[in-house]
């Protein structure tokens, strides 16, 4: 029997764990021949179908999620037309809700899995060509031979720590910029918008196994590990143990973690303070800085504790801390989103990620959408279109604001000056957003240089007090001194003043100096290595 796995991702930088996770459990199924067709959602559909057709599989299997859903159905529907004998089985987060309507609308799909497949999928493979035996396979949903919908509930792998690890499969992809590591499964939290909300019990892998897997990841030369645990610090004792383990792989590996700032114990804080630079990259779950919004969303943890924890995390210069907000949550207004961005910027969050709420299948918020006054797209990615508190136009503004944050605040080159400007003037953020929308640039891909030019011209016209700050950011980014943001920079035969305050670097007479005046004879000096032709300054001083 030949099984073809359709590995369809949003880009080649990403890779699903589903294939190696399932394949690793099937080492004893020698009768199965595995083939893989890998593609991205941007590739020509016909070419992918052609690759599938020439494999002549008996089974086509794939994981479906909101961003590959549409393209994947186009592919498998065509494959089924060419290979009518082929059995198509799909799984993934798209099937955590009621699957009857999907199966009736897409009759080319034979069955779908709801939940975790490592234990149930091998059982289905033993009965793949005997649909009358499918009724005992937990998690399987299908239409039987009299077209009646059969729903076998939700599959959970209770002996999670006994599973063979995905890295043991030859299909584990070591060529990506990062790998994913799941050390726990389930979530203690009850967030109504999340597919893992209330997913219990929480199951863990012991530290010996985690160390063994990380040792192999390190041996393969991987530099970034994304830990898939929904909340890294749901158990502070375990979090401390994991941190200690991660330190064994420093400085070679950087670990990306999701952390709940409201649940950081004093003991864990002490451990985090001691971590070396570059070991951790933290995603701090915030969603909103409004207590009533968090209560309505059934997110656990006091807001006051979350803000205290976030302020602590942002104070740690040796790690990056990203905070997220979700537009479209019930009771959350656009004006409050702008205010929350200012608060997060004041805390010093390294990134502020503003996403639009998506009502995913199987979530409480999707089931209660009408009650909560939420209108949303019935098709992937199921984005919220309007709520009682935020209009269609305001949600569009929030999407534009997300683009602005990604282009300016979340980009290291422009982060410092953007943060400084929006904190010094409460009108700056809304004015810059209106400017970008008016120019028709808010949805356009912009180079780093183009963003600097836009920011400089905007400040020169509307916020002249910020003009020098943009010029400084431009110079320190190594941008051309012949372009507009450097128009006031003096480059010829610059000599140091009698006294100056060195801000970084060490002055040497061999440095090529340039001077940015900010107030008459006062301003900033930047030194460049002449011999090495470095584009960024290695020295900065001021006599302000």
C-alpha cells in the first residue's frame, strides 16, 4: 500500500511536524510505502497535482490549517478526479469542530481526524480500505455507506511521553532555519479564542528525553528551537528545570518560548535574570490590557500581575520580549488598542504584534459568536469582520496599524526612533498611520531605506522636533549619507570638538568623522572605519 503525504506549507521556511510525528510511530508498518510531495501555497496547483498523479498512491494524507486550507482542497479535489480509487484522509486544527458540513460539501474527502493522530492514525491504516471497521477509531469523522455522518469524538494521546519523537523519522526536516520541539501537550488556560483552551490533561515529556532530543538537535547544527508548549511557565518548577537544561546548549541554540507574564514566580524571575544574552526569545501572551476583555475571553491570570510580569521581562536586556494584542476580541475598542500600544511601547516591548481575531473551528468563541455579537468570515482564515465594539472600518484601521508596527516598530533599524516619537507625542502614531494610508503605501512592501525616507520626510513636515532622531537612526543603520535623511550631515574634514561625551566606541584619529548639527555648534559625531569600509559607525559622541 502506498501512502502519499501532501506537505503543503505557507512558505519553505516553515515545515509541519505532522508527517514526522506520525511516521515515527509507524516503524513496524513495513507494508506501507511512504511518498511525500512538498509544496507551498503559492505554487502552481496543477504542477503539484501532476506530481501526486505520477506517484499513483492508494492514500493521500495531509494536515489542514487555516492558511493552507483553500489551496489544499483545490489540490486534493483534482487528485481525486484523476485517482478515483485513492482514499483521502485529512487532519489538523481545521477539524476540531463539527465536520459534517465539510464532508458533505467536499465528497472527495473520505474522512477527517479530529484531535491528536499519533495513536489513532496507525489504527486507521490497518483498516483504511474497510470503511465498515472505521466506527471504533477515536477521532475519525466520515460519511458511512448510507451517507450518515459518523463522529468518533476527539482523539487524545494520553501516553504522550511514550511516543517516538518526530526527530527519529527520516522525514524530519533538518534543513529549515529552526525546528519545533513539543515538551508538553495541552493547556491549563481556558482562552475562548484558542483551539487549546481547556485542553486537558496537560501531558509532559521527562527531562531526560528532552535532553536527548536537544542533544540530537544540537548535533544537527540547529541554531533556533521553537518550543511549542502553549504556556512555558504554567508550572514554574518545570520551567526552571527547562531553563537549566537550555543553558547546557548556550550559546549555540536560541529558544523561542511562549510565556504567561502573570504567572512568573519570584524564583523563576531569579533564573531569568541569570540567563545569558541570546538564550531566550519570549512571546508574552497579553492579548489586551483591559480586564473586562480578558474576563470575557476567559483568559486566566490577573491583568495587574500580567503587567507586572511584562514590565519585568522587558527590563531584561539579554533577551527579546514580544507582546501581542488581538483586535476583534469582544469588548475591545479601537481607541483602547491605540492606548495599549502606547503602554507596551513605554514598557519597552521589543515587538508589538497586533493580530486580527480569527474564530477557529472548535473554539468556544466561535460557538458563542452570535451571543457575543461577533460577525466573522465563514471561510478561512475566519477573521472577525465586526463586533459590537469595533466597526468594519475600525478593524481595517487595526489591520493597517498592524502593518505600520511590523514595518517600523518591529524592525530593529527603526524601532528606537519610532518608540521614542510615539511616546513623546500621543498624536504621532495616528498621524503616521493616516500619512501612510493617504500615500497608498500601508499595504506595499517597503525596503528598509524607503521606510527611513518616509519617516524622515513625515517628521520633517509634521514633527520637526523628531527630525534629528530619524537622521541619527538612518546614520547608525549604515544608510547612504548622500540621501535626504542625512542632508544636514557634514562629512568633509570634520575635527572633534574640545570636549565631547562618548556614547559608544573608541575614538581614533584614523576614523572618518561626520557631524550632525542639532543646535548650532552642538550635535553628534559619528566615526567610520576608513580602512575596513564599514557602512555602520563604530563610534558616536555628542557635545549637546
